[in-house]
C-alpha cells in the first residue's frame, strides 16, 4: 500500500505544472486568434480546412516547446518564463510569414488549403526548433 501512495508524491507538482501550462495555452490561443484578421474558430466550424491546418499547426508549434520547457525547467517560474518565450516566438513566426506573404490570411479565410497547411507546418517547424533550443 505504501508503494501506491508513493506514486502520488509528486501529484501536487503535476497539478501546478498542468494548471500553468493550460493557462499559457489559453493565453497563446487568445492572443493568436486576435492577431490574425480572420476568425479561425468560426471558419473551422464552417469546415474551412485551411483555417484548421493553420490554427492546429500554430497550437502544436506552441505546445511542443511548452512541453520542452516543462521537461527541462528548474522550477515552475522557470517553466512559465520559457513558456512565455515560446509564445512570443510563435507570434513572431506568424508576423514574419504575414510580412513575407501578405495575402496569407485572406487566402486562409478563402479556404485555400495550401496556404493554411504552409502556415501550420511552418509554425510547427518553428516550435520544434524552439523546443530543441530549450534543451541546452
């Protein structure tokens, strides 16, 4: 019985990290859908695959480095700081793509799947690089 209870020794830390991670994810999502001129959630509800590709890739591009921050941080505050950095990197990735391809948000709203897939894949790629850089 003692071994079973020992398994729950870090449960409070798990809950703390999970809560902070979910708050960071909610913040990222709220910021991302506000900086894009199209309404991703509404477009996804209408069946727009370009918006689904774009938003999904951006979310994964944030979640991957957030997971890395959780794994490699020295504490909860450290994880939150690196999570915020991951958020800023993903927002910057979107801004750079928007500068390079000014029509990309209009294309996504119009349902052009290639543009949505490109933005989503690029966001995921940036997230993977971001996560790898956090493994110092």
